C-alpha cells in the first residue's frame, strides 16, 4: 500500500539581506534603495533536504527548537508556500490549521466561513451541511454565527477554525502550535478530538512544544534541527534525545552577584538503581565568604517531575572553604530511582538571593536486577529525601 504522504528532498531557501550601518530614515532608504551593492544578501535554508513518508492512519509529531524549520515545513506541505527544491506526493485531502484565521475571510460571517473553508477543502455543500451542527456545537460560537469573523476574538477564531478542520473529515490533518492560543479547557477538547480523529484512521501531522501532548497523541516523532531531520523514531526515544540536547554544554554560570558555579558533577552519565553516587560542586566568589542559607541538589525526570532532593543546607560548616572557592563533596548512599532518564539542578539561597540553576547534569538510570526499585506512576511521584554523607 502506498503512503498517503511522500516527501522527497524538500528544501526552502530564503534570501536574508544585511544593511550596513545603523538605523536609516525613510529618506535615506529611498536614496539608497536603487544603488548597486546596497547591503549584502545570504542564503538561508529554512528547510534543507527533508525526506519522509507517512502511512494512512499514522499520527506523527514534528518537534524541534524555535527556528528549526517546523512551521516552514508545514506551510510547504499545506501548499501555502512553494518549495525551492523537492517533491511532495499526497494521496488524500489535506486540512491545515497553522495560524489563527488561516483560510478564513474576515469580512464573511462564521456561517459563511464554514462553507467557504469547506469548499477550499474540496467538499460539497451537502457534506458540509451534514457536519454543520457538530462544528458549531464544538466551537461554541452559535451566538455569533452570523457575525463577521473580524469581530471574533482570536480564541473564537481558533475554536471555529479547529472545528472546521477536524469535523470536515480530511484524510490528512496538519496542526501547528496554534492550539496554544486556546484556553486549557479548549486545548483538552482539541486533544480529545485529535485522538478520535487518529483512531478513525485519518492521518495527523502535529507540531507542538507540548511534549506531553506529543507523547499522548503520536507514536512516532520527527526531530528537526537547522532545517534537517536530525532524528525520526519512536516518540519516547526522540523526546529523550531532544531533551538531552537541551542540557547546557557548560555548567559554569553566575548564581548571584560575585558568586559563580564553576563545577557540578553527579555520578556518571549512566548509573544503576540503588548505587552509591558521588557528587562534587565548586563555587567561586569575590570578596567575603558567602552566607549559605539553602543548598539542595534536586533531581527531575525529563518531563519536569521533581522526584528527589538532597538537602545540604545544614552541612554548610562542613563545606571546604579555600581562598575564593567553596567545595562541596560527598556521596548519595543509595540513589533508589526507577529506570529512566533524569536531570539534576541546584537550588540555592546564598547571600540572601534564592534561585535555581537547572539542567546541570543528565543521569541515565538502569535497573538493578538484584534489588529492583518498584515502579510508580508519574502523577503519584512525590519528592523523596536522599541519604548522603559529606566528605
């Protein structure tokens, strides 16, 4: 069976112009507009050599940092902007929800826009009428149905646009981060509807920074980086890799005026449940010895759940103070975390400034076959206090 969507070596190039000098007035711009060599231009590939296939009924997420090319890719797939190179083959009707109001006309009423948008999707009037009541009920805009769209709030426009895209039953539904505009209740409704759409055998391409929604909705995920496919695999694997790449390359940072964190070590990248884990932290300060009121190592899951805390604040008198440095070394007696991926942060209250230095280390925990740690559901995770000793 042929894929419902094929993307072959897709690329999109833009010209970025750089003007020399600072701010130019309108008069100066007009005088220099037609001069040869006015400013320099460089090529920018927003999408570069992207290829993938989507089977009918698949739900695939596309994630990546801001500027990775996600929205540009969806605009090309939705035929809003043409590609510079490459080919797209679609074998089904596609509906896109990329920006609030996309495919709608502000001067038309809500009712007229439903039929207008449906016709753009290639639907007949009878097909639209059959779904009309469901669209209005889901969007919750019945009271304003005959009001021009330009008088709708952005949230109302979003609700109507999503309803049209979801209920007019396209074979391929393309959705960008636009759902973030809606309130929490509507987002929940949208995700529920998208699950229904997916289970009905239709295809979904979903771009979002909400990794919990991605994980819930899409079994497969594509990670974009600098306009290229960096990774395409099962969603869990891709999200873990993506979150690890977000960890800062260097832990060195300023905690407060005249005080810097210069070293942070917690075990190794891969450890075993219940193992003893050494830690080593070095601070550098200007002037007088810092006053430390709070000092804790906090461990989070990659999804942001706080699962463990190492409270060191009552041991400040055992820290090693040498010249302009403070060194804290010791070991966690038993790191009884379940198998999985974690990050470590440092919470501090120093010189009457409270803060948290996050994503200082990544930890990969594997199961101890002899004394397995009982697994628990993320929503029931509390914060366990770890036993430790200070060297």
